[in-house]
C-alpha cells in the first residue's frame, strides 16, 4: 500500500473546512504488523479510511493492491479493494444491525455476491476464529456483552478473508484478558500471512506486537521506522512512553549493572506476576 502526497480536507469550501491529512507519502509493506500512532486528532482514522477507499484523497493518489485511488475519482474495482483491505472501525460493535449474529457476519460475503451456503460457511469459520461457538449463531447481537459484540463485528470483516486487516483501537474498552485474547487472534492471523495495521495509543501493544511504527502529527507523517528504533531513538516533538519492560532495561543499564537480557525478562515476568496476584503496589 503506497500513499503519494495524499491530502484530505473535510467539508471543503465550507466554514468547517479542515485539512486532516497533509502531504502524506508512505508505504506500508505487505507482511508487516504496523502500528499507527499519534496524538488525538492527528489524522490516524482519516488515513486508514483511505486504504479501502471509504474516504478519497482530496489531493494526491494512493495505490492499494494495484488499484489506484485518486482525488475526486471513484476508483475502479472498489469491491475487490474492500475485500483486500478489511477495516475494523473503533467501537465496531455499534455497527451491528442484523437480527442474529450469523446473519450479521454473513452480510459482507452475501453483499459481495457469495452464495448463501458459502457465506454461511465463511461466517462460521470467522466466528470460530474470534472464539464464538455455534451457541451464538442465532442470538441477537444486541443481547451480547460489549466484548462479544466487538468479536462479532470483527468476524464480519474476517468473513471477507481480507489480505490486510486495519484495526482502529481494537482493544479500547476491553478488560485486560479480553484485550489479550483479541491481540492473540491478530498475531495468529499475522503469522498466517495477513498484513496488519493497528491504530493505537497503547505503547505496550506497539512494543509487544508490532514490527513497524508510523507516527502521525497534525496530519503529517512525522516518522516511519522499525518498532525497536521507535523506542530507542528519541523523536523530536513526540516523546514516547516506554513500556515497563523497556523502562526496567534502561534503568538497569543506566545503573551500570550488567544483567543479561534474559534475566531482565525474567525479572519483568516476576513483576508482572506479582502485579497480577496483587501483591505489588502498582
Ligand atoms: N467528518 C469530519 N469533518 C470535519 N472534521 C473532521 C471529520 N472527521 C475528523 N475530523 C477532524 O480531522 C482531524 C483528524 O481526525 P481523525 O479522526 O483522523 O484523528 P485521529 O488521529 O484518529 O484521532 P483519535 O486518536 O482521537 O481517534 C481531527 O481534528 C478531527 O476533528
Ligand atoms: Mg481515530
């Protein structure tokens, strides 16, 4: 996926005009797990909606899976584009609308012209992936818990079998266990070859799961780098919070203590464990 001098202005030529993306040139390689970070309002959600042509650039151009998306032009092959890049909005559970879970997850595949039996099969596979068994098929999405509803919404995207999965704050509002289960699912999809783009404010997720980081600031790309470099090289104008493991590592190094990496990891695991069993003042 390649963006070339992309601009996006909301409500152009009105008093509410707002330039949310400014001259964004960026490549996201296939097979990567990329974090998209930046302060609130920096343009992250605006950017990702360009990747499957939900929003079109008001200036500039991007190429996704060989399809060109240009300013003011309805792209060709929009269906294949949407199938290629599946976009999970922030709080996707608010977009469920069918009577049953099964129908909701089947909606995408049916809409893309798949036969009902095939769509059903895909829906069942996707629901299995997100950890919802057949007892959920005939339930109404509205009677589920927030976390379950989110999983149904994600299954709806997975049922399209996208090659790229774009996630806008997928763990926001979930409890730690739910968040971990959700991230494990994305990791396993990544390991099976899916490209993942994760919008997040959570530096622990960035550190633990991603391999590249794109930093947005006021509609620009401030930096694109590897995850390790993101944490180790200071970025002017964007102070990065180090996750606890890295803080400990740097602290130990700063004290001149020569502790092997593995031992620091063990120490960190111990601290995490103590925190979990609540014997540690957080
Ligand atoms: N439909 C819209 N009309 C006008 N301005 C908008 C619209 N949607 C977003 N904006 C503005 O564009 C800017 C970028 O918004 P965007 O939602 O892309 O930010 P974000 O980085 O995703 O923020 P957050 O971390 O809070 O989700 C913000 O200043 C926002 O107010
Ligand atoms: Mg956003």
